[in-house]
């Protein structure tokens, strides 16, 4: 699916948001200011009926209502995630492409302060998207977090990241050829 198609799907989900949805998020600790701040940079969230499928993906259909959020990279929507407000620590992807929310925080910044790392999309949203939320802990891109000067996280998330980054990187098997001398 092209970015434009994902944007259209996200726009439709954002247009389905009602005051009751906003009130529910506020009740879960997401301030109106955080929603407005995040919304000034991207579509903050939408709602849609979806049904989880195999492999951690979802399909739009007449299923349970979920919060829909865009997964952005370099200003483009690369995927969407869906999660229930009753289970903010479980999410599913539209296509399984997006590995994290807030990947722009991997770009060089003017300040060298720690980059906040959040455990769930709900926590990330409550912080107005000011940090990173890892969605796929098996993504090879996760190693990019090692390039950050400092990371701030809750103890569980911090330990999980430390354990992941401490594993040796997989290297391919190398086969060395002997140098071939060619006649001039």
C-alpha cells in the first residue's frame, strides 16, 4: 500500500474521532495539550473498527473499535498501528512495516539531552510524541538506538533495550578469496 493510501486510511480514522474518544484518552492520562502538540506535527490518532489477523496485523472491518495511529518515518506514513484503550500494551500493524514511533529522534538534534523511550503508544501519545516508542523489538533498525547519546526509559523498557543492544550483532559467514594476479 502506498503512503497516500495509508494517509487516506488514517484521515478517515481521524475523521471518525468523537468527543467521547478524546475524553477516554484524557481519562487515560493524555492531556489535551499533548494531543494538540502531537496533532500539530501529524495526525495524532483516529478510531476505526478493525479485526486482528495473523502475524500481528489487522484488517479494517466490522470488528472492535481501536485507536489508530500513523507510524511515520522522515515525514511519511509507512504503516498504521491499532490498539484498544483497555489494552494499550498490545498493538497490531496494518502491514508490519513500522518499527517505532518517533524515529525522527534518531536524527541529530541541537540538544544532547536523553531521548525518552516509551513502553506503549499510549505513553508516547501522552508525552506528545516527544521521544521514541519501539513497536517491533525484533526489527534490525532497533540497533540504531545505540547511536543516541543518552536514553531515558522506565526500568522495564530500559532493561529490555539494554539486553537487546548488548547482544552481539549477527555477522554473515565470510569466505575469503585468494588474490588473483592477472598478466598485464
